[in-house]
């Protein structure tokens, strides 16, 4: 993955050096397009400066009684220069847009990959809507700057310098007056620049919060409606909308103040130049064509200063977004790749050695947990909600690292393994199966076109899902939707996904908790086939799901309170597992 800045430490204060480093990093691969854009830009500036010179010659020639041929040639030359400037400017804009969107799309991809590699603690603190706004919305603010920075800021800066030089050639006093005007305007813009950044940053944060709210609200729409919490959600929305409205008003106020200041300076500069030019004209030291030339250059200079004001505002918006992007990009990864570990073939052993873990300082979850699981054994995890069952599987998968102790897979510390290698060896099925608006083939393969159809059919047949597959109207090309399958069918599809992965360890996290008895029986049969010649960990509230496990581990408040072979614990009337088997409402006692 590329990194935007050379700085090694996370910083939320953006410097111009960092901004230029970002430009270099994402524009370097497009240096040919950037060179073409610079060439077109210089040509456009030259043609824009040439127009007033031609008109000055036309006016002075007409006053002097020049020939019609000369005047016609000057008029045609002016028309050609004007049309050429528009054409070249349009081409430069097209190339710059292409450069800008290519660069920001690459940045957007880097940010998305970085977010996907951050640990679950980070994702628990940030809603999906907020991250979408940062990765997409904040980066979108940079697109205009990438594409128009050279055209509207650097180009207009060069144009201003050219205007001042040409005006000074005509009259040094007027050139000095315009230079002073330009300096005052830039100083005022610099002052406004410092005020705008925090204002627009507040706008971006308010937009991110709003996106986060909608993501949270829409995902929980059914629960919010059924519990009568719509009024509360509406109040939350109104409060965030009010905060966004205030932030937008402040941002608009500063933008209007900047534009009004530029317009005032424009009027003063034109008035000053016209006054001096009229004085010199009546003194006979300046021609009427030169008066028009100076007026045209002053108008052009003023309009460009005003345009620079707009672009500076866009640049401040981009810098505010850039600060938020940098803050996200330099969020450190807690779960890091290990140097690499060698795992044996076949089922892998699993061991926890004196493992303790807490999600936060005041939230201990596991306390000195130790157990061993031989290769090919299947372990059933029991315990009330919050006892630490799912946390054990998350530590094995390295969603988190333990605070103390060691988690071993195949007699190797999981922290030594590369994450991709480790997670390829572990297959996970949860009670919530993610389906995509895509075909059965794409849902099974996660859009991996390299998996042939024969292999998919072998997995379906191996799990005994021929009857389920036969009901699909178009086979593997049947289009699915997120709500298009029942809970049982979604679980069967998830089992196929895991089998295609061919892991050495399989984790079933309450995979049958939402199923009716008939579907649960089918899933249990499929589970037995999936676990064949693999190590397994099964978390279940329904004890019937655990009939195929070899050993039982019972957790309570993050500690192991019972462990042993399932058959032995079931035969021991004093064991917790045996007491649970005797209870009439077993599932309720475990929930």
C-alpha cells in the first residue's frame, strides 16, 4: 500500500510540505498527463494575455486612420486568439479532471484497504456511515483540488505575474499600484484562509455524523419501529441537522465575507487604474488603446483574484478534508502481521495458555483461560451471554490480541503468523450471514472468478446440498438479494463458502440459533460433513447442536468452570453439562 506522506508519525496538522508530498505521490504515475496539462496551461495563459495587446493595436490603428486591411487582420487575429484560448483552456480542463479523479480514486482505494485492516476496536468506535463519508466524501473534496489546482490556482498565479509585468512595461506607476493591490488582496486572503479551515472541518465532521446516523438508523429500522423509538431517532436527527445547519451557515458567512472583500478590492483597483489612465491620457502621455489595455488587464487581474478567492476556499475545504483523511490514514494498526509461521498439513491443534483479555479497562472478558484441543477434535463452548465464548474465537482468528497469555494454532503462536495465512486456515460461520445482490456463484466465491464451476458443484454435493441446489431456478447464476434466502438457506450457503476455503479449523458461532428444528437437523448433518477431518469450535445455545462434539468447555464470567469429554460429562450427574441436559428449557438457561 502506498503512504501519502513521508512523515512516520500520525499528525492531524497538515503542512504545505505534506500536501505537496501527497500531490507528488499520486501525480507521479501520471507525469505525462501532468506535462501535457502544464503545456496547455502555459499556452492558454499566453493567448489570454495576447488578446488585450491586439485590441490596443486595433484601437490605436483605427484612431490613426489605418487601413481597413490592417484592422480586419487585427480583428481576425483577436478572434483566433480568443477562440484558441477557449479551446486550449477546455483541453487543459479535461486533462486536469482526468488526472484529478485518477489520483483521488487511488487515494480512496488506499484508505479503504487501510480501514479494512484496522482492528475491531476501531470499527466499534466509528460507524460505517462515518467511514463512508471519510473515505468517499472527504476524498471527493480533494478531486477538485487535484484537477483544478494547476488550472485555477497555479495558472492564475502565473497569469497575475504576467499581467503585472506587462502593465509595468506600459507604466511603472500603475504597475506598482496593481502590485500593491495584489499584495493586499493576498494578505487578506491569507487571513481568511486561517479562519476557514476549522469552520469547514466542522462541516465535514457534521456530515460524517449525519451519515453515521443514517447507517445506524437504517440497519436498525425494524427494531426502532417495533419498539416505538421513532420519535427518539427523529429528535437525534433534528439535533444533528441543527448542528450541520449552523456549521454550514458559518461556512457560508466566511465564504461571503471573502468574496465581498475581493469584490471591494476589485472596484477600488479598477477605479484607481481608470483615474490614473485618464490623467495620463489627457496629458498626452498615453494613447486610448493603452488606456483600454490597462483597463482590460486590471479587470482580468481583478477577476482572477476573485477566482483565486474561490479556489482558496476550495483549497481550504480540501485541507480540512485532508486533515481528516490523514487522521484516518495514520490511525495505527493494532493487529500487525507476524514474521511468518509454518503450519503442518491437516487438522491443527488449538491451545490457550493462561489467556486474559478485556475490551476496555473496565470490561474484563477472559481471565486466565487455558485449554488444549487436539488436531481433529471438536470443542463445544457453553456459557451465558457475555461469558467470553465468542471472544475466544475472535482471539484465535486475531481480531484481537490477548492482554496476557498465548494463543496457539498448530503449536505456533498466532502472533507469529501472517494474518492472511492465519485466516485462510480458519473458516468462520456466524448466525448473521452476509449476502450480496449478486448470483449464487458470486455469493459462494466472494466474486473470485478463478474458482471453476466444477469445484463449486463438488462442494455442494460434498455437503449434501443437492436438493437445495436443485430448487434454484437458474442454478449458480440465480440472482440473490440480501433478503432472498431463509436463515437456513443462508447458513447452508455459508457452509459452502467455508468448504471452498478448505480451512484446517472451523468455527461455528451460534450458526443454528435462528433455525427451526427441521432446518436445524439439516444444518447439523451438513455441519458433520464440514467438520470431517478438521478441528472445530462450536458455540451453541441449543444443546442438540453439541451432540457431535468431542469435548465440552463451560465458561462463566470469563473463566472455565467445567471442561471434559462430552460423553463423560453427560454421564456424570453432578456436572453442569448433565444438569443442563436434564433441564426442560435448556436453551433459555443458556441465553
